C-alpha cells in the first residue's frame, strides 16, 4: 500500500460524494447527498496520527424530490435556517489488518516478534495491509455531538497529471437520527413508522495535497 506524502490535503470538489441512505415506510431505500462540503486532512509522517475535519452545508441536501427536500431541510429535521452546517472531526485512527490469526499465534509461540515488514518464517501475505481503517470521531448535528466511527477504505495515492499528490477513499457509518434530535415521524397503521430511524452515511472522494 502506497502511503500519501505527509502534508495538508483538502477535499477535491470535483471528485466527492457526501451521501446518505434512509428508509421510507420501513421497506424502500431513499438516497440523497449534500452537494456542498469541505474537508481538510492532515497526513502525518506516522499515518495513524493523521486527522480530518469536515464541514457540510445542510441547505445543499438533495434527494431528487423537491417536496421531500423541503421537508428534510425544515425544523422537523435539519432546520437549515438555524443550523447551516454539520461538523465532523476525528479523534483517532486505527488500521484493520488482513493478518491471519493462525500465523500471528505461530509467530508468538516461536518467540519472535512481529515486525512491520514481517520476516522469518511468517509469510509476507499474512501481514499485508487491507487498506481499511477506522476513523474515530465526533459528528455534530443541530448542536448535538455524538461519537461516530467511519469505516474507511483507502483507494490509493499517486501524482496526478498536474503534478499534484492525491489519494482516494470511501467511508461509511451508521447513525441513529433520533440521537441528534431528529424525532419527526408518523406511525403506520400496520406497524412501524413512515421514516426509518437509522441512517447510513456513504462518502467517496479524493483529497489533494496543498503546496
């Protein structure tokens, strides 16, 4: 896995999607996105000490249905007039490894420590990086802050045709909207509710290193 060059990166506005998925009447998925968002990633020399902050414009919400968009922006939900942004800041990063536990325990029993690059009789494939990380952080919606872990998949790093260092990523998380005071709903006669309580966050993008 190629690690991005250390430095400050910003979200590329031309290559981003800040999406979400909810459920209507307990049966059908409804997808939407926020078209206005900014993010800054500080890539450290030790990648696991990197950090990210993001700001999302609530009024930029679109779902492909005007009436639904108006309702989601109203005081019943995001109340965009009073709360124009959503905020996220990371508090830590951990890496998910593809290390096979049978190799791990065999190495410990042999009395050898696991090195960063492997070695000895431990197959190098057993220590390969999955490119998957957990970004621990805090999400603020309507002045309510809750811990949210993003499951991040690193897409790779390279230099683009313009000589800029970039990297790509996708990320996802599950939140409970009622935790943020988004309580509006309608009970259905046959049971359940009109609007699902769980929301899936779906993010994809590229980040560009600032000179």
